[in-house]
């Protein structure tokens, strides 16, 4: 099926291949549940709930994810937000000053920022007019040192999911890694690509608890990929990158996935209502189809409308400077009360 031969050894940085990871106290003695006296990590012994180092492998949290997502713990890496997960990908696979990555603007700004921080050239291949990947141009932009192609689906700020066909063509014709950023997947009518990590050894999925799960404040990012890829990321991650408070709150939340689903259902209902009402506002020229918890609209004058809403106490995102996004605004779907305030304000303009 794959037209290319994927070889993880060929794309991993030399220094990472040879790396001996830091071995923490909690790596060297892994609890089997028996009562032990812990005098190995120089912690303060007086219990206050967080006096001990957290589990470096977040086993409790992963065990819930394993049952919900149908992958094994060796397919999961957790990080301090997706931002840390994405940064680890650069540090594991992209040689500074040598390698390059490809992004598809208009898209999430962090890929470019992380490329710049890590001194990796970022090649940009614009999405098409209807915000789909331009597959032939992407494959033409690939060279021998292209390590990662970042696909954001559903895409921020456009809101649409990319066609399955385009994603498969990229996966099957690229020898480096394909990251699908699924930050908004829980709002989407399309299925996650998580079940395809066995089919495509070069596929990496990132997700987050920051959006649908309502936990932007605790910083938890998730990465799903082959055991080989996850093993390399585990070698370079800081041992205690996901703190104890985050692990506890995340565990409670993922166990209570029904509550998350109920909130998502409400947000989708509100998104539908908003879409209908926005189509009646005369300065809104276009409402783009969305698979996420936000709506991108084209207006007559984005800067003017943005300022007018600010004066009415409503903050939205002005995307007018982004390529293909002239005079667009991005509206996050809020609560029913917030959305009604937005509608009222828009009608008054
Ligand atoms: C919001 C968002 C994220 C979330 O990043 P975190 O660091 O996990 O909060 C990731 N990717 C995209 C495209 C986003 O819009």
C-alpha cells in the first residue's frame, strides 16, 4: 500500500540515536503497589498531596486513554500541552541548520515558531482556495532533508477538515513524518486518524485537553504514534514533564468523558444556531464550513468590525493578515448567553 519505504533510523538525529536518557528515581524503582518507604528521591517526607515526584510515564492516565482510544501505552506520549509535544518532534527528528519542515498556511502559528526556535527552515505551501492541501505542490516542495509535514485537521483558523484522499496521498508519498494536529477532532464529524498509526508508520497524531475537554489551564497535550516513534520521544522528554496536579485533574476529566460529550453536543448546537444567525448579518459576506468549535467569517472590513466588537466588550480573533484570510474574523463558540450577546452586538453594528 505504501509507495515509500519508511525508515525511522534515517530520519532520527544522530545525537538522539546515541542518547542515554536521564534515569530518574521514579524510573529506577517502579512501584508495584506494595507499601514501601521512599528514601530515594530527596523529597520532603511530609505528605501534602504533592510532596512526591509525579509518575514520569503517567500510567494511570494512559490506562484510561488506552481503553478509550484503542491503542497501547507504548503508542502514547503525554506532554506539557501539545506545544511541548510538537517541540519534542523538532528536537528528535530535525537537525538544526540542515533539515526543513513543511507547513500549510493559513494554519496554527506554533509550527513556524517552533521551527524558528529550533533553527529549522520552514517551507510554506499555501492551502488551495477552498482550504485543502495542495498535494502536488507539497510533494514537489519535499527534498532529501524534509523531515516533517504538519497537517492541522480540522484546521485552525479555517475550521475545515482536510479530505481523506489528500491526507492519504501525502502519507503514502512522503518518507518523513506526517503530523496530523487533531486539536479540534472532538468537534468534527470526521473520524480521528488514530486508528491508522499501525497502517502508516510515518503518521503522528497530536491531540490536546485544551479545547473540547475544557482544560487549557492544566496544559496536557497527547501524541499517538508507532512504538518506535514514541520510544524516541520518550528518550528526550524531561522526566517529569507532566506535573502531579495536571495528571490528577486530567484523570478525573477523561474518566468523566460523558460530561465532555455533553458539553461538546451543546457547543455544536450553539455553532449551528450561530451559523444561521450570522448568515442574516449584512456585513458578513461569507461563513466558511467548520468542523471545529469556532467559525471563520469574511466581512466587509475586519479591522473595523473587530474594533466595534471590542468596544462592546467582545473579543474575537482578527485573522485578516493571514494568507487567503483577508477580512476574516474567527469567532469561538461560547455559552448560549455569550453567543446571544455576540448576536445582539453584531445586529447593532
Ligand atoms: C489550540 C490548539 C492547540 C493546543 O495546544 P496546547 O498547547 O495543547 O494548548 C494545538 N493545535 C492547534 C491547531 C490549536 O488550535
